[in-house]
């Protein structure tokens, strides 16, 4: 099995037990070495990037069809991802041979030139993203937020019958490390108005997990739930930056708009479904009081992904004083009520076509405890329980200069730990 714990890489840094990127992971990304370069497809191994394009062109990756090799010449992952799980698995095997103890890297220096230190490359949004949809799939998040506004009945009547979502904005998806400018917007002190225009005052993050679609569906057809998982190429971390004061005034009756459209940060490395196999658990659990699902959302073998997710916060002052970021929350993606397979089946149930490179976000990942709440709105309970920061300040919502860092990893008995790297962004003042 390609996630076998005993597999080892000749790249020393990948053998560090704390590395996010052992040979069992091999997440895909798109990188450049300098600004004049065309973008290239790579995979992360330890603290290096393997130039997949270069290795394929030099004939090091055996067992690939010509169309697959051509797809690896692309400047995004779209063409390769569209070829499906079989091609992805062939490449995974070829990469594990190349990077393994008996591969060409132990020989003359020639093959070594395809390994580049990650600190020397710039990473880019790995897909041409046509569409981005964001869901609301954590029952803990939906219940917490709902109870702030509707204490008697936090969940809407539809919530346990369908994965609620909205169509987001693909043009403002940015890669980890990109600065995020605090938005201007219309806000109102009361529900009745009148509004004023100015800088957002209640700036928040949302900790989410996202999937990139490998294969899509033709307009007018559906992706049935049993086939939905197979449509996923891989998984990234998402920060769905949210302007809570803008959201509060604008969201009724059609949902979020400008509160969410100014930036969405993603982690650069796409962790494939193959790498995640050892961390899939049957689920999600349903309680006896939960309503039965309609047939099109039921699956015989649906799974939850057991991904541990962390949020870290560093103020500008903390960074200047070289203080470590503060852990704000830690939770698990296995606590979600809806799966990506259900989201895909529901999204396409009308015949809506998903396309290669589309991004689906899970919605804020919150768990049952205070320290597993995935946004500041919940974590500080609308600012009523501010966080004490190591620099002596306190936080209700994000201030200019604050940097948010998401990290994530998977651990399971008998499996090699894998990680997602980081999804990072710092807030610039409004302008
Ligand atoms: Ca969201």
C-alpha cells in the first residue's frame, strides 16, 4: 500500500518524524524559483520541493502515459487532476520509487538537481479555480453562531437535512503568506440602520478545510454520493476571512456577500486522497434524535477525515519581539456533520456542473469544546470573552498586524504522521 509506514525516503529531512511531508504524503503544489520562471508542478518532500516536471521530462518517472506526462508540463494542476485517480496513483508510485531508498537519487548527482529547498521557491495557488463554494457543515459552529442570534432555536429547520452553502468568490483566493487588507464596507450599529461606510471593525478568520475537484460533471447530470469521493483530487486548509460587522448588516435575505469576498487564503500543498486513506474513519456519527437523511445523501461507505486542526495568532508586537505565536484553538475535522461526498452530491443534485479545479470549503470547523472553536466570533463569544495575548494585549477580533496561522496534521495507529504545512496571513490596515 502506498501509505505503508515502512516506506522510507532518501531525502533525510523527510525522515524527521515531525516533518509534514514524508514519502507517504507527497502533496502537490505549483512553484517558481524566480519571477521570470514559468510556474511548474512540484511535490513536497521533507524540506524540499521535487520538480515533478523536470523529473518527468528527464525520463525519471516511469509508468506514466504520454498524456499524463504532457499534463505535468502544465502551469497549474488542472489538466493533470482531470485525468483522475488512476493516473494520480501511477504518478504516486513513480514518485515513491524516485524518492525511495533504491531510487536514482542515491546514484550520481544528476537526479539531485530536481530537488530544491522549499525556502528557495515561491508557491502559487495550485489550480486555476473556476468556482468556489463554501458550506456550513459543522453542527457545533452552526449551533454556536445560531444561538447568539436565536437562543431558542439555533439551527434553522433545514440544517440537518441538507449541507447549507453559498457560492463564493474565486478571484480573491490567495496563497498562504499573502497579506490581507482589512476591507472597507457598510455597517450599521443597529439592525434598522442607518449605515455608515468605513473600515471593518470586527475582522475575523474562519478555520476551514477545502477540497479541489479532480473530475467534474456535465451540466444537467449529477454526481451520485457513492462516486462523489472519487471526484476529489485533494485537500487544503482554507482561511475564509470574514468581516463580521459588514456581514451582520448585509446578510439578510441572501447571505454573505462583501463580508467574505475580499480574500480567501489557502495552504499551498494539496494533500491527495491517497495520502489521507489511513486517516479516514467511518462516519459521520448521527444521533438517534437526528432526522433521517434523504436517499441521495446516504452512502454505504461514507467517511470522515481525522485531521487535527490548529489556529495560532501572533500580533505585530509579538513578531517584532520574536515571541512564539499563541495557540488559539485545536479541533478535529472528524467532528463535522456533513462530509464532502454529501456536499458534492447535494451541490450537483440540481444538475449544476462542478469542474476540475473547483474549490469547496467545509465551513468553519468547530468542535464541542471552547478551545476547539474555529473563529473568533465563537472563540471570544462576540468579544464578550476576549483572549489574553502574550504581549499583554487582548483580542476580541483581529487588529492590524495580527497574523493568523493554521496548521494541520493526521495521526493514526500504524500510520506515518502527515501534515498540511501552513495557511498563513497577516492583516494590513484598511486603505
Ligand atoms: Ca466560511
